[in-house]
C-alpha cells in the first residue's frame, strides 16, 4: 500500500491557474575556480526578482542518490510517484518520437543490427548507420512488412541504429524475453514468453520478426533487428482525474509533449523556439488550469559539459520570465526535473532548486540559486510533493479533517 | 510492501571506494554557558577543512523522535531500513560479546538471579555481581550443563548479571513467553509457546532451564536465571547482495564488528586503540569497496555526562582525519549513528550532522557542526538514505528510467 500524496477527496474542481516552468537539468555543481554553480553564475535579474516574492526550496527528484531519466523526472513534477508510475523504455522511445500511445499498446525498442549468413549477430548496432540510411531501412520495413492478423503495426526511426515498434491489438503482453543477446557471435534469442498468458504475443512476435528478416535479406548492412525494452502501455490516471486539472503542454521536443500526454495533458502545438513557446503559452493561457512549459537548453548544454554555455542557456530563459509572468498564473513554479552539472556531463542525483510564486508565498532572502533555495521555506522535499503545494497555493485543496 | 530505498537493479558492480567513519554519538546539545554543542566546542581543524569541500546535512537516525540503539543506528547507516531489518535484543547481546551468529540460531538474554528456597525470585539481578564472580558462574554453566539432544549450546557472559545463551539447531522459534516475571516475590514464568509451532522449542527450553537450575542449586547468590529477549537470527541480505559492495569493518569493540558482520562485512581485525584502527584501515584499504571505521569514545563520554571529555574525544578523532584521508576513498562519509548529548547522559533522538566528501560534493559555508550541517546541501534526511548517496557519489548507480 503506497502512502497517498494527498489524503483522499481533498481535491476541489475549482481554483487558481498553475504554470510549471521546467528548466531541464537546471541544478548544477560549483565551478572549481569560483565555487559557484551554473545557476549561481548566471545573471538572472528576472528570476531573482521573482525569487524575492517566492517560497524557495530544494527538490529531491526521486529519492536521495537516485538519478532520474526524463520520464520519472517529469512524472514527479506532475505529482506522480515515479516509483509507482513506471514508464517502460519502449514506451518512452515511442513518446520520444512523438507517437501517440494508447492503453494496451505494446512498444518495443529495436536495434538495427548486422547478422551474418548463418543468422549470428555480427554487429548489434549495424555500425551505427547515419540517420538518413537508417531512416531508409525503417521506411522499407514500414511499407513492406505486413502485420500479423489482428494487430496494427507502427515502426518509427529514433536515431542512428535505434528504432521503435508499436503493436496495437487485443490482449498484448510485455513479459517476454528480449531477442537482443547483448553480445555478438551468437544468434538473436527467441522472444520467449515468461508466462503462459504471453504465448499468443510470443507467436505474433515470432511471425513479425520472420517477416522483418525476409524484407532485410537483400540489405547490405542492416540485415536484422534485435528487440528489447518491451513495454505494455497501461495508461495513467490523468491530471484531471487525480487533481481536477485540465492540463496543457508547451514543449519544443516530442519527448516532453509525450510525457505530458501520459498524464492526459493536451499539447498546445510544436513551437520551434523558446520565444515561440512562451508566445504560445500566452495564447493558450487560461483555457486550462495547469500549464507546463519546457526549456531543454540547460540540460543539453550540461550534457555537453559546457559550463559557460549552460550559464548562457539559463540567462536566455531568464530573459523570457517577464513574458511568462505576463500570462498571470496564480501559482508559478520554476524548477528542473533533475540536475545536469556540466562537471558530470550527465543527469545527476543532486537536488534541484525550486521557486513557488503565489500570493501565499513565504519569501526568504536571496536569489534563485542552489545556495538560496536550500535556506528556503520549503526545505528539501521529494519532487512528487510539488503538485500538492501548487494545488494548495491555487486554493484547490480542502482542509483535512475538522 | 515497503518503498525501496533504491529502485530495483540500478546498482552496478563497479565504481569508487567508500569509507564510512562513525563517530558514535557525535551529535550533542548546547552547553548552557556557551550555547555551543560538544562538536561546536571542539577544535577540529581537520574536519572543518574537509567540510569546506563536502556536502553537509543532518541525518534522522530512524524517524523523528525515535532514539536508536547501536543496532538500528548502524543498520540505517549501512542502508538497511531499521524498521524493516529488526535485530532482536538477544541477537544484539550475542553480537556484542563477539559471538558469530548463524541464520537459524536462537539467542536469549539471561539475567543471573537469586531465587529463594521455594523458587520465587528474590533478586532479579542477583545483587549485580562483579564481573569476575558472574563469569565464574557462567563458566560453570558452560561446562556442567549438557544441552538437550539435537541442539548446540553456547552461554556467554556480558556484564554484571547479564549473560546471553545461543541455541543452534533445526526449527527453533522465538515466539515464546519470557521467563523473567519483571518483578520479585513470584516464581519465574514458564517459557510458554505463543503458537503451536513453537512448542518443540518450549519443551527444549524447559528441559534446559531445569538443567541450569540443578547446576546452580549449590550456589549462594546466583541460584537461577531469567530468560528474555528471545531472538531467532534470520540473517540479512549482505551489502554485496544489496549494493554490490564488499565491505570491511575496522572497529575496536565486538558489538560494532558484530553489527557489521550482520550485513556480511568482514572484520579487519581487533585494533586496541583508535590510532591502531586507523592504521589498520590504511592496511586493508582498497581490498574492499566499503570501509566502516568506528570510534566509540564520543558516545562513551556522552553517556558519562562529561561534556568536556566528549569534546576531547571528538578532538582526538579530528587528529586522525588526515591519516584517514590518506587512504584515498573516493567517497568519505563522517557522521554518527545517533546523538549522545552529555546533558542527557544517553543516546537521543536528535538529528546527527553528516559530511559527504567526493568530487561531486556541493559545499556550503561552515565547519563540521550541527549549525553548519543544518544549512547544508543534503538537507535533513533519514539515515537509511546515506548509502544511496554514497553509491551515487561513487558512480555505482545507474540512471532510473529514460
């Protein structure tokens, strides 16, 4: 029995508007020369002015020490315990390429691979083909592979040797063995069912993989595929069902629109710049209760290991803050889904500063930074509790008990 | 179903080395004249220099308000939820005298007691006999009591009137009534089984207690024993099974080597001084992944109620810090298993400062002290999460989700 985030039935249908601004990967580590993190280094006059009227705190994305991927990182911020609401790798891949998963869909990651004449794996990644080449192979599969009876088939290219396949049909299961043997020199494994109930899916996959092999027979490099990361998409309860919130996502990248769609948010569109995203937010603002705005650049520059570029990416978001505020949300949250310190060139487990602006904030001294946020009124809390605070500040939670 | 500390299968087998230094009972309370705790009073230049490059925080040993014994206090620090991994009092007693418990062993605490001619308890503690006298009685029991068929019997003296008895055999149970009536003037209680399955153990204990009574018949003071704290030792999953860590304990006192052994650590030896312990750490360092070093004095002086002596004990540990650092752990943790304020003369529930030193620390201003640690980057967290942080900083945890 999981502990509820909010005691039952406190959620009200009415209340103020909420905007959640995610500066992806915003948390950082100190620069060795200055002792200041990326956020502490950036000149962010707009965020700092906002911080002076806001409650500050630090969010633990999942649990202490646990580094989240983008899926769990965002689900936490949306008020979904990431240890309870698991998103399979295949499902995230499908979301990442913008595919609209429906409950019951089976999503499977595919490696384009090279097999030898006797069907043994020569290269698990087919020499990491360039995207154009890989896309052409995926296009062949898409047009030439007939799906087995009773299922709908979607095959989409991700990047280089990676593709994703989605089966839509009745009674599909995901408890089967990966066909990827994880090493070379051996044949792919059969997609063996782990339980009797999964045997129909096993037969269906065997048939499908046979057809794929036939199509690829005359290819030079990509002569097979390896399947793994089976994920039956179960569907999550929506933001509206759980919190009474009609939600909208404003995000440039499909992965983040996809995660938002997992919890029932609509997508406002596909803006092609951060400025366009903020403009789009202004256009749709108020037609929804909950508005999720995503900025990718701080994470991307952190993963590049470029401290200075990450500082600039943060400053670029700061410049957009006045326009975001102009939409007039009753509750404005600004944070990240995790830290991406340039020093680590990767997502990390470190806590992430959060700013909560509303008429009921308890401001403390200091700018929007790790050092001010850890002295903030919210203390350090698991990210999954942020939604509860947002609902409270929006006047959307009733009193608990009499 | 308990929430996992770390989501499944994130733990990697490879990564950096970890050293956990426990300054037993280090947390304290302010001196009424200065307002400074023992740790804040102590001159600790080495700890303070280390703190400037470390993440600081406060650990709640078990849960707010809960004062831990040494068993739960250390299990938490080793990453074992102390509410889930329970160590019975009898098992702790056996560990405390250096007995190597095996899964299935039944450990029982014994009070040496004085019974009158009619078998009623005259003194539950036999007048607190001096250790030499009590040891002689225990030695008689050890040589003269024949164990019932099918069990192996070990009886060991603890201190004064306290001893511990371990039965080793098949199918032993611990759900039986204590024979200690907790008052004088009445006869000891029978070791009645609480469930049918425990009746064989009941019969075995009755027989054994009869034999003990016969041996003690001609003694003057210790004319009986009272049994309590039955604990069937179940065996815990090891640090290696849970976290992929080969662990070693460097501890002067058997209790702490015993708690470490509970989670599969080896013992590096039996150093006879703190300086010898640190030297031993240096010798074994790197042959293991996880190194636990225990300093007893701050707790002992706290229990004495001697503020000044506890300050000196802390300063003595500080002097050893350079040699500990010289071993070169990738992650160095310094904390206590609980607070032992001199003002309380006992373990307490207060949070305990912790210092985490690694290449990925987020330092804040201030020395190693309660006042600096509560402003630290780690916030206040349950001690059971310290291991997750250590694993993350050692590069031993994979990302959660994509």
